[in-house]
């Protein structure tokens, strides 16, 4: 047994100085102070995610935003790429998938706030970082303090403002923040006083044009320019950088280590102009706000790492434990690069970038992918977001204590990695045993104790396998009952009538134990084996097996009210959703991807023609799901069984042959009725080679760089073209001496990989 004793300093809630704030016409207010954000005066941890409207078909924006909202996000951040909207000088495009106004209006309809990243330089793996080609032909240097450059930026900012006029927060709109430029002084631009002058000139220009918003932000990593108290610095961190200019395995970095170091120095290292930099602002004078937690990673011709759900989930978890007061993901929803009138828009070496990226695909291995499909990280992050939203007032005000701060090396597999978020003697113990690209030593028989104001909390023994992380509560007030400690992780809670329901989860093989202060428990009504040792009431349970719900632990507090504790498996927690209908919260568990469409709960399911939804409390009669009620209870949940008419979309691949340049090619054949009975059809392709492309009459429609992952193409966006002309899948060979990093190398035959391994056609069903 290994004992870890943590002595926490005394803390108190404070009222830090407000830096920025704003009100709408209804009296709602958002603000940020020296430590955290507030919403209507209450401490708040915003959760943001990047979604580029111009990289996704406009006809599917609403459902994408609904699924983002269901993932637990409060705010959508989006770049406005100059080259997308003014590829040809003076010819601005704001229609169809470039329609910024419509996108922001849909964000408002769905209930999401918006941060606009208005550039003028954005990066985002776009040609020239977003600068139009024509800008370089002018007699000035973009990104400098040249008045001619500022004149062009003013035209851009004015155009953007004309699209969102009336949609700012002060006008009851959703736009709460503006990011000025991106990585300025780090990946491009000026440094020192000239850089400060530049950023202030852009901010003043934006404000004069009309961008009057509560928050002005600037990326704050890598020595980027942040003018004190004029911008909120936001930070980024990635477990892997495909921008690295080598093909070696990336060594473990600090992003899975609890640390007070906020700045990930590896971000944007391909373009960095600030080697050996110093931070341009007092980093400890602002809340620990992130805007680019790597939701995945975009592959390129030379680096194609696989980012797992555990990589992404553990990174966000570690940043939260390290004190983050805003979680922001880049990307949260992938997309597809548009094609211009004059050129394609991807970042490539031919236009001066150090990297060659796919012409079209910007899937990014994000929680929600290029075609709207959910990846495992979507569910892992939602699980964390449920916890954050249920505790954000506490977490925002809390302080972070980190064991062996700045002394744990990322490549150390043996040391205990833990931190505590705490306030007034209560809090949460964060323990991580996951590290990207490294197998960690299992941590067995750990005995944690936390010394806080008023005594010592001792946790039951726990163990963590390599790749696991754990969040343990202590001194939590559960509607008058004091939970001293638990071996399971808090998920969320809901009120139902006069009772309170608390949801916790753990690994299926994990022992469940809740320890309560006996002075706060009138009696244990049911749900487990209860042992009282004088000062504590200990309730124990064990998971029967995966997929079986345990009956809740039911306790009565000293006022005679019931408190329910529901223990879920990690898998059940991954399938957990929380929605509000008519001011009543509802907990739902389903393998479907659920979301809200107005006041109707909706969902999509891929590959299966039946599923179950378990809801608590019982859903209102007006819900479409209620038609599938089987009038059965599973633990506290009401069961709904949904069955669709099974369909087998007629989509097939027919061997065409080898092209003159040695590419393997197949015809894609599609029946007229391939979408009948489903909401989308995914063509899943497993191949070995270098680059796979799909063309229609020779025009590129989709592409994918080999990574070892399955290429999933949603066909509904091509529905009006699939029955016309010639559709071809083209796979180029990957040679064994190729200058590329891969986590999974394909099988080589005669020095190259070139074959279609398998393909499948999978329908997506939706509740209607």
C-alpha cells in the first residue's frame, strides 16, 4: 500500500477585481475577473468549442450546433477566414456556407453563445493563414503597422460587422467575445512595443466599427502579444503536434501532468518567430482560460498521429485539475475545406507553408467529425462537462493544489500525478495515470488522505491501470447529507419533486464505497450494505456487470427528505445526457447521439436498427420518444425501446483497375433509393496506401490521408449528385521509404502499401 497525504492550505472565497463585463437589454451579465468568469453574478466555467461554419454545409449547421450543445458546450468559437470571404479583392461572399449572420442566428436559436475570431490572420491550417493572395501583391507587409494594411483590415472588419450587426450581446444577441488576430508575435507579426501598438490598433479599430462586446481575447501562448487588461489571454495545449518538422515519435509532453505551468511552448512551433521568448503579460493576473485544448489533431503529409479519446479526455481533465477556469477545444467539430474560384484553400508548401495538408478534409479527429459523426472523445468529454456544469460555481472559485508541482516529468511512469480543487474544506481529488505515447506503471493500493480545515479525510484504497484517471469527491453536501469521501466519480445531479438524485460512476471492476458523516444521516433506507462506525456511515456496492443498472442508494437526511445516489458504470456515464424540458431536468442514457430540437428530444444512431433509451423521470407525453414507451422500469429509469425498419443502402465499390500512375481505383455505384429509410449513409473505407480521394467526373469531392483509422464518408451531402456521372475512389501507394510518421504502418509488399482492405455501408437512423 502506498500512502499519499496531502495538506491543503486554508482558502476563502474572494471577490477579485473585474476586468471586463457586459450586459444585455434584459439585464443578463457576463463578466471576467482576475480569477474566473461570472454569469449573472455567479461564478461560471464556460466551455467553448471551435466550429468553422465555412467548413461545413450550411443546410446541416443547425443539427451540428444542437449536437455541440448536447455535448455540454456553452459557447461556439469560429474563425472568419479572410480568404474564404474575399478571395477576389472587393468581392465579398456571405451566402450559403459563408453566411456568417445565419450561422450566428442559429447559435442563438440553439442556445449557444459565440466568440468570433475575426483575424485578420487566423492560421487554422488555411492558405496564407487566411490572408487573401491578392493582399501580398500590395505595396506593404501584412501584419505590420503599415497604414495601407490597416486600411484593408478596416474594410474586412467593417464587412464582418455588417453581417453581425444586432447580434452582439448588448443587443440580446449571442456574441459575447471577439478574438483579435491570432498568435500575433508568436507565429507572425511584430514583437515588443511595435507588436503592442499593432494589437491595440486592431482592437480600437474593431471597437470604433461597432464590435462592443463583453470580452476581447488574444491567444497568449508562445510569447504572443497580450496587452495588459485590454485582452483576456487564452491558452492552447495539444498532446501531439502534426506541425513538427520531423517524423520521430513525439516525446511525452506536460499536457498529461498536473502543473501550474500554463503555456505549452510546443504549440505552433512550425511557424514560431519567438524562440526563447518571455511571456508578454503577467500570466497569473488572469484566469486560466483555454481556447485550444486539442480536440484531436489534423494530419498532414509527414505527420499523421492518432489521438484517442483517452488522450483528449485526460488532457482536459488534467487542465481542469491544474486550475483551468475555461475549457475551450480546437477543434470540437471538424469540417471540409471549401474550394475557391481561383484556388483551393488548404495550407500547403506550394504557398509557403511548412506543411502539406489534405485539400478538403479537416476532420481533425475532433469529437464531432467532418461529416457530423461522433467520435469516442465526444462522449468522454461530455462526461467531464456534465461534472463541470454541475459544479462550476464551486470549481470557478476553488483553488488548485498540485502535488510535486513542476517536479513530475512527463516521461516518468511511476510518480503519482494528482491535484486537488478545493475551497472551505471540500473539493475534488484529481488523479491521472494516462500519458500520450507512454505506458504508465499501474498504481495499485493507493491510500489518499487530505488534510483540510476541520480535519483529515481518508479515502478507501484505490488502484489505477495505465491509461485511467479518477476524480474523487470529499466533504460534499448532498442536500444536507455530508459525503466525506467516495471511490466513484461525480457526474451530475437533478432535483425531482422533493428529492435530490446524485449520479456517480466508476469502472465495472471497481469497488463502490460511499462514506457519510453519521451526524447528517437519519437512516439508510436501501441500496447497499451499510456499516456505521460511530462517526461514519459507510455504504458499499458492487457493479453486477456492464450494462446492468444498480438500484440507488437511498438515504434520509435529518429533515426527512430522501437523497438518492445512483452508481453508473463508465460506459453508462458515457451514454448519459442531461436535458431540460419545461424547467424540469431529465436524465437520459442511450447509445444514440441525443440532442434537443426545440423542445423535442431527438437522436441519431449509426449501424443499428434498434436501441433503448432510459429516462428519469418519465418523459412528458408530448415527446416523440414517448411513443416508444414499454411501460417498464429499469432501476429508477423508464425504458423506451426504439425500432426502425432495417435498411441496407445499395452502395458498392466495383474494381476499376490501376491508373497510369499506379493508383488503385474503384467505381462507386449508388442506387437511386440509397437514402430511403435513413437520415444518412456512411461509406466506411479501410485502405492501405498514402492518400485516398473520391472524385465525381474528375472533380475532387473528398479526401483522406492514411492514418490506420477507418475513413468514414457521410453520403447525404452528395445525395443530388451520387446518381450522376462517374464516381471513383482513388488510392495512391505509400512507399516504405516515405518521409512520414505513422502510429500504424500498413503492410508493405514489394516496398509499398496499396490495397483496399475492406469497406462497409452503414445507415444512420433518426427519431422523427
